[in-house]
C-alpha cells in the first residue's frame, strides 16, 4: 500500500475508484436498455462523467498503481458483483463464487507477498 497516503486512505480511495468504475459501467448498461432516446442519452452522458471521474481519481495520487492492482481488482470484483446483484438482479452462481475466491486469493498474494 502507499506509505504517503496511509493504508486506510489508500484502501478507501481505491474503493471509491472501484465504485466509480463499476457504477459508470452500470449506467452505460442501463442506458443501452433505456426506453426513450432522451433517457438513453442522459445515462450515456452521466456514465461518461462518472468514468471520467474514475480515471482522474485513480491517476491523481502519487502511487505506483501496479503495486496496488491486486487490491483494486478484488475491490472492483466485489463492487461489480454487488451492483449486478442489487441493481440488475443478476444471480451469483457457483462459478462466480469460485472465480471470486481465486480473484481474492490472487489479490492477497499480490498485496502481501514481498
């Protein structure tokens, strides 16, 4: 984790970034299935703004993002699955749970193995 920002601040910022990235993707998905052209366009614009905010925020801190990638991938997976379940009604199946366990395991290896 980044020593300048502090462990918890870095984790919180990565969690916000994961929420912005997965949220922007979710807004785009909602836009693709919206009924009216105006709603569709509004959701596309909002998705663009949210994804821009993600890109700006994840690149703003003075960190080595590659060293934080394991934590970020885990956070993104958890947030994306949560949005899929609560917003889109996606089922969390056994393959997703097994794959998620591998993602979390890999994130732990990348984070703690020095």
